[in-house]
C-alpha cells in the first residue's frame, strides 16, 4: 500500500472519529450533568486536553506506520484503527443517545482491547511515537472504568 493511502485513510478515520464523537457527546448535556459521577472522574479540563492530544497522536502515528515497508503492519494498523474507532463511536452513541450505560461500557471495553494492536504497531514504527500513543490506550482504560462507574451509579 502506498504511504499516501495509509496515511490519508488513517487521518480520515481520525477526523471521522473526532466529528462523530463530538456530535454525540454534545447531544444531551443536561442529562449528562444530572448523572452521579464516579469519584475517580478527572476534572472537565482533562477531557478538553486529552482528546485533542489523542487525535493528533493517532494521526501522526498513522503516518509513521504508513512510511513502513511492512504491508502487514499497515493492514493491522488500519484494521485495528477502524474497529477501535467503530467501538468508540458505538460507546458515544450508546451513552449519549439511548443512554444505555452498561452497553456503552462494553463498547469501550472493545475499543480498549482493539487499540492494543495500534500501540504495538506504533512501537514497531517508532518507539517515541509508541510512547506518545500510550496515553490514548490508558485514557480508553480510564474511560471504560468511568463508563461502568456511571452505569453502576445511575
């Protein structure tokens, strides 16, 4: 696969992820504010900082993987990115639209697991970028625990 194709598709997936998540997350702010929050929930400012960072790092990592000669790594990257983003967007939809809190937790569990190959392939492409992508993996794990925390309290 060409570098431009893999990098471009990766970037397009990240843009769709940002737009889709933003759309659903902003659908019912009053409902969200009414929820009993888990005590380990970070302050709102953390959400505003971590998501732009995560989106940028995923896109940059996609271009690093695109520059690799390994077609296998590129295919694993694109498949893992696509499936993990579908799972993450499923979480956003389930949580904010029909308010299916437990189901949304399972969607984030899938997203967290499906992101593991992204981290592995990114480390193979670049150790510094692999380290830069670790906050995304950790954030998904925290978000998963928060989703189940919301589900158990509301």
